[in-house]
C-alpha cells in the first residue's frame, strides 16, 4: 500500500473517530492528550506535555523508562472510566496552584481486575491543565 493510501485511510479513521465522539457527546477532558500519549506508548511526548513540576522532578529519559516499566507490563487499555474529578487548592509535595485530581477505573489487557489510574493536573498560567504525575494501583 502506498504512503498516500495509508495517509488517506488514517485521515478517514480520525474523521470517523471525531464524528463518533461528537455524536456521543464525548468532549475532550483535561488530561486526555496526556493519557492518549501514554496509551500509544509515546512516553517521551507525554513528558513534553507535562507540568514544569513533573519535568523538574524527573528527566525525560527517566520518565520514559518508568513508563515503559509501568505501562508495558500491564498492557494496552481495554476500558477506562472516569470515577472522580476533584478540584484541589493544593497537592501534597507540589507547588501551590489550582489542581484537578482525576481518578479512573481502568482495565488493562494484561490484567484481570480493574486498576485505579490517578492523574493529578495543575492549571498553568495559560489556562491549560498539565500532569503533575501519573499513578497506577
């Protein structure tokens, strides 16, 4: 298959995905891009879109290695359901700011039981939410 055909097919799939998401009222939520990067094994890119706090806490290479160890052992996401979205004034061990603590019930392909994913976000000066960390339990 030529590269042109592959690109056209990929574009059609993206359009279909967007259409289905809009039809079902699935608006983008804070942290979606970060989770999508993790889900597609773009670990370095997830670090790039994270908060300065996370970037100062762990190097890009260390983050990538940690995510490989964490995510590659549990497999791909079979399902993910947002359980809580809790606004916080502070997050333990992190700088002052406006936080949003997201928790998900997530089933991974290599796991029998659901896990809890926790994604703390901080609101940047530009109004965008960025990851402070990522935890799976």
